[in-house]
């Protein structure tokens, strides 16, 4: 029996199962589940903004910026942690909605995030772009909520 002789329902089922298995494989292979941490709308009259973290109950090892609306040329990010320390990352790149997302691996063990300062170049955007922040929890979490940085 060939693919051409399979009844239409069986062929549809077979194709959908193969697609489902393919997507499941990529999710488990990466092992990363992104938690939403907060967002901000970029104002054309400013050259910086800030995202206050809405989820402070975990240690994070990686963060990701996602842009919707218009593209934004970022200069740098300053990440503020719950233990009153901060870390600066130079971006010097344009992030567009249809392009790549910007991923940053945080130095050291997982950390509790407080806020992220976004420094960008002012542009005449047609719409106010939105910047969303996501994070990957650190293995040190062990699936538990963490109130303070260790």
C-alpha cells in the first residue's frame, strides 16, 4: 500500500501525527520553557524604558526580548537583580517582530530579576512598539518558588 492508495482520513491522520511528533521533539530537545516576565510599550519621545518584572518567584538563567509592532534598534540593556546588583549588556542591534528574538544568558547561577532597563534609539514609529520579556528558569529552582536570591 502506498501513500496514494491510503484513504484520505488515514493520510490526514498520519500527516498530523508526524507533525505533532516533530513539534514535540523540538520542545523536549531544547528543554526550555519561557515564562512571561513583563512588557512595556516604547515611546518615540524617549530613548529608554523599563520593564518591571511581574514574576519574582523564581531564579532565572536566561532572558529573551520579543518585539511586536515596529523594529527597535537597541543600544544596551541593564538588568537589575533582587539583591541590589545589576549587569549591563551591549546589544547594538535592531530587533524586529519578524526577525530574531534577542536571548541573553545571565552570568553565574540563576538570579531573581527585579527590572530591565531598555536603552534604544528614538525613531518615528508608525505604532508604539511593544517589548515583551521572557525568562527560562534555572535548574536550581527544582520546580519550587523562590522568594529571595540565594
